C-alpha cells in the first residue's frame, strides 16, 4: 500500500529540477550551492564541472550526491571522486553530457571565452540556459540568438544587472523600452587621483569594494571592461540598440539596474548586493519563490548616489562599447586581448594602465570580419590571445 506521505515524496522528487552547474567551484557556483541548500526539494545538481579544483568539486559531490563530475583543466585530482560519482575530463565530455543527460537547466558560470561552446550545446539540446558567462554573448551573440530561434531553450540572465532588467521588463514589450540603465560600483579606483593610476598594484586592483568575485572579473570591474561586456550582453539579451543602453556609477550597489520606459516612467530592482537572488530567480523562473537567503531593510539602506562614468578614468568601458557597436569579430578580438592582458597583469608582467594600451592597439591593428562563424570565432580567440600574450612588449 502506498501511503499519502510516500505519494507526496514521489511528487516532490518528480518536481525536482535537474541542474548542471558549470563552474561549480567559482564564486557563482558557491552562491548556487547556498541556493540549493535552502531548496533541496526543488533543485538537484545532476552534472557539475570545475577547471582544476577537484577537492572542492568532490566535497560538493559528496554533500549533494552529484552523479556526473567534469574537470576541464589539465591538473590531475589528488584523490578519487566520491562513491556514486563518475568523473569525466575535458570540454568534449562536458558538452556530450549536456546533450545526453535529462537536464532542465544549465547554469553556465564558466569564466571567460571557455564557456561559449557549452552555451551553444545547451541551446542545441533545448535546455534552459541560466547564463552567467557573459562572453558567450559578447563573442557570439548573433549565433546565440540564431540558435535560440530553432530551440525550446529559454535564455535566463544571471548577472545581477541583467537579472534586474529581466525582472523589470517582465510583461513588457521591447517597443516599450526607452533606455536600459546598468549600474556599476566604480570599482576600487573610483576616487583615486588619476596621477596615481601608474602606481596601481595587483593587490589593490583585487580589492573590490562591494562584490566578492573571481580574479578575472574583479580586474574587469576595476578597469570597467566588465561593464562594457555587460552593455554588449544587454544588447543581445534584450534586443536593444546600443544608444539605448547606458551605465552609471552607483557605489552602494543596491540598485542593480533601471529600465526607463518610452513614457518616461522608470522601474528599478534593488537588494543588498548578492548573486544569490539572481541565481535563485533564474532557477525558479518565472516564479519568485520564498527564500530567506537575502533580506534588504529599506530603513537601513545607506544614501544612494549616482555618477557619470569618466572617459579618463575608465577608457576601457568606452573602448569596449565601440567594439560592441562595431560587431562582427571585433568583440572577440577585444575579449581575447583583454584576457591575455589580465593574465599578464596577474603575472606582474605589465602595469594596470598597460591593460588598456594593449587592447586599444589590438583593436586598431586587427581586421574585423562581419558575421563570423563559430570556428572563426574560436580560432581567432585562441590565436589573438596567444599572440598578445607572447609578444606583449611590442605593443607597449
């Protein structure tokens, strides 16, 4: 005899969403873990990947019973995976599993251009894509949008800024949009005198005043390249022209974005700065489900301020926008050189200001191609990255 409790349990299990979390050991992945812990009756991680951090990946696998694990880096694990877990290796295995497993959502939190093929594989497999990998749209927005037209996949933004816009636009048509206004903290050097920029150290650049993120994203936030990438991402996500996408400095990071509608009204989404809420909304879309992960007391909020972005302070933001507007292969070129320049800066081979210098020269020197295919994008990304990584001295 099947009891009512057993039926309830069976129903709860059947209602579980099967998740793949790509980049589980990074900052987005760790915030996702907090969401899963609060809602074990709603979400189950079936597939998880990490680059080289096998120790933490295996720890999460033991806690959540994750069956399929993928390491995409070259470092061998020091210990075997937990009992009940199957360890795979390499990007090819990851993409094959995305296409083979019965997944409901893939949360792509892979850092940088390495996440592109996983995004396309998810869409090709008709699985909802919760996207925290902005480079997928920066490099191949035209390919992503084309793939979406023949797929049942839904594109769900995870970046806090794009999640905010996504929520504000719910129930509205693109024709109603006047402007999208993304907010930026301003990074650690918002008030630093410009004559001190040549003396910026890596340690100072990694001290973000608001968010706790991986090293690459943290440096991008200091240069404001991160916001340029988000402008390009917003262009593709919301089918909005670049001249209708703005950015403002908002040091408190409480308001995550605004949408100004054609009639002049403005909607904003706000909360204490955290990635847990946009992750939760992407996983539970179209619902806002109960949660105690984040609470924002309106009465306890600081004074909220807004400032314009200064070209002298944030030249990479303005350069990045121009590359996005140029389209074609130019965003790939820009992104590849940016990743190379950040690697050089992290290795103490160049200074903070040199990041802009190298990218600016590359964007003037390299040849753009309109509507590149995926092979051209991937090959260019690798070639340009390696070119500027190995011969950076000639561009300074």
